[in-house]
C-alpha cells in the first residue's frame, strides 16, 4: 500500500555531504585546539609542582644544616644540583652535564654544572595563550641567602650564608647560556 504525498527517500546530495564534512572539521579543529591548551596547562601545573618539591627540599636541607650547626655544608648548597635532595629524581631527569644537550627532549630536566643551573625543556611552548607560550626552557638554581649587613641586596664575600633558596633564572634559559 502506498502513501500519497511522500516522496521516495533518496541519499544525501553532494552539497549536504560537503556541509557535514566542513562542520565536522570545524568542530574537530576547535576540540583539538582546546585539548592542546589543556595539555599546556597540565604541563605548567606539573612543572610548578615539581619546582615546589625542589624548593621544599632545598629549604629543608638548609634548615637542617642550620639546626645541626653545619654552616660549612650550608655554604656549599648554593649552585649545587637540587635533584639529589629529592627522595626520587624528577620525571624526565637525564643527569648532570657540562653543556646543554642539543638533542634534549621536551619535558626533560638536566643540570648544567658550569652555571649551577637546573633546566627544564618545555613541550607546549608554541600553544597560543598557554602559560609557557614562547618559553623554550625554564631554568632554576640554588642561590644563597646572606646576612646582608650593608643592605645592598646581594651576598658579598664577607657576609655569611644563613640559608638557601631555589630561584628561577631569567625568563628563558636560552638567554642565560
């Protein structure tokens, strides 16, 4: 039995298929762009967490040296590698080096002996609007905290080291080395 007024169903036209493909492509592009932004934010959060752990380890070591009266050991802490102070090495830590490796992978950490600097290679540095946009590397070092008797804001040779702290070096490690 036939119903009147109904056309027979046909497949989609090329125009309709083209519109569906274009719309799906736009939606997929927006989703991928958003996912990359989220991955950049996750990388930033992970690095900040690891740096926080390093700062805590440096502070605990400095306080321990102060409590034990080991000022000689405390004076050796600035410029040293902070990674051995951790119970477990950083994820992606490749070790101590004399010069920056040319083939270091993104998300890797390495310590440069000459400058006393711990460097992190950023993966999502090209993500527009990302927290690490344009930063190829992040660099940190242990700096001394001195008695600053003359008020110049620096540790002079005649001032004793009273503590140590982990500080970020420059805006980008490329500029430091």
